[in-house]
């Protein structure tokens, strides 16, 4: 089964342009399936094997979302094998997908967002970096992986945009607001005098190398604590805040979809539910007979 997993991984990498993170997840999920099947011949795998695999995941205490994600990887894998004629039938095609509850994304209101963004001490180089980092995240709504992947040549200060390489290695343009531009200009100016191992990277760690996803998460945790924000906030929460504030202030769904780099409009529509929830809360508080 190992060689089929490798063929599938190459297909996702070369033809589908999946990110390293996604490839790693697929490979991990399929390796887990391979161990469960005890190297059973791929042509002998049936839908009952897949169901038993899912049942074992549930028995081990895996979350429903984790099970659904792993099933997605398994389905894609067998669909590929069937299309390429490595197997005669698709054993995962008829397996039922557990229904997930709709989970609204965590986001900050405007007051807390501004408090978080302005919390770094801009009198220090690292404080300048953190302020610019938070301003860019909120101004553009980009993912943390896209933020740490930014290079100096990706920034166009004249046009006020950055070129972002998103999921599936697809490129898009993200807009920089005035405050984000000011913070980023100041940081980049200071960065030129900073001895960097990786000069092309925009956001550097204290040793001069490229900042990592994990480092950004730790920094945001630090500023969330500093601001005494009790919500569970991650870099993705800032992306959610960007989208929610845009929708609440009248931005159309298609524009927000394009700015976020969502493939499907249905993914962006979750933010309309957040807007509806806000209106309902306002109605309940304001209407005498609510």
C-alpha cells in the first residue's frame, strides 16, 4: 500500500499543487489506514474495512471533525486509485459521512481587535515587527501560513497591495489599508539594518531567520494575555474578524470571497451567519416585545 500512497502524494503535489501541510496530513491519515489494514492487498479492501477503520477511530476518542477529515483523505485516495485503474471498484464511495454541527468561527469585536493590534511596543524592533504583523493579518485577512511565507518582493507599497501565495499554490492580491502600510513601511525600513540570515523574508525571528507559523501563534497568545482578552484567539481568529467586520460593514460576499482566497462561495457564507447573529442580538436588546 505504501507505493500507492506515494503515487497519490505525487499526484497531489505535482498535478493538484497541494501545500506541504496538506500533503503531510494526507500522508499521515493514509499511513494510519495502512497500519489498520495490516498491509492487506489494496485490491481486496472493501467498504466494511473502511467502516471498521472509522469505528476504531471513534473508539479511540477521535473527534467527529477529525474522523470526517480522515475519511475525506481516504475517499480521495481510493477515488484516485479507481480512476487510474489500480483497483476495479471504489470501496470508500458508499461510506456514509458523519454529519457535523455547524460551528461558527471565533472572532473579535472591533474594540478588542484594535486593542490587540496596538498592544505591541513599537519602540523596539521586535515590537515594530509584531505591530506590522498584526496590522497585515487584520488588514488583508491572509492566513498565518501566507503571512510567514511573504517575501520583500511580494510587497507593492505604491499600489498598497501584497502578492499572496495561498492554498494549492494559487496566487492572489491582498489589499493593505493605510495603517497596515504605515506599520509595514516602518518595520521594513528598520529591518534593513537588521542582520538577517534570510534577507528575502518579510517577517524575521530574533535570530534573523524566517518567522514560523508556531512563532506567530505564540506571539498572538502573548498579546491576547497582555490585553486580558478571555476569548480563545488564534491567528485564524484575526482572519475571521477581518471577514466578519467587512460583511457587517456592507462588503459584498463575492469580494470577501476573493480577498480571502476561498475556492467556493459557500465557505465564505459562514460570515453572513455571524452578521445575522449580531442583528438578532441587537433586535433582542432593542425591541420592546422581542
